[in-house]
């Protein structure tokens, strides 16, 4: 019983730090593909080059941080011809970032 409780508590703590994310679309090809599952680290420090999940309206988008811009991040898809990103909506505030892909 104790192991089950510890497992449940551990899983709950893990969800506070990380969450699964399924790629939807081709804006990050060839590096990430439609349907691929990723782990998103919600507590990691962010830097240029990181791939992040961000909230934009009612969507979650997968993008790469290209540069810091004021108090926000300029993000773009790796597949620029098929990406809705900062070139359309501008810099993203830190609060919009869900987390970084990987650890």
C-alpha cells in the first residue's frame, strides 16, 4: 500500500514539473513531426535555441526561441513556410510559455 501511495504522490509531483505534449502540424519539421509525443519541462530556465510549448489564444504551439525581445521571447517554427509564429503575432511574454521540450 505504501508503494502505491508513493507512486501516486510521485506521479502528481512529476505533473507539476513535466507534462506530455503531442505535436500537431508540421511547423517544426524536420526536427519534430505531427503525432510525435514530447515531454515538456515546466520549470526549466529558458534560453535562445530552446524549443518551447506556448499558449497563443486557445492553442498550444511548439516553437523555437530565436531571441530575447524586451521582457518576452521571439519564437519561430523550424519549418518557416508552414509556421504561425512571432513573425505574425510578435514577441511572446514569459507567462505564455508552458515549458521547454526536454530537460
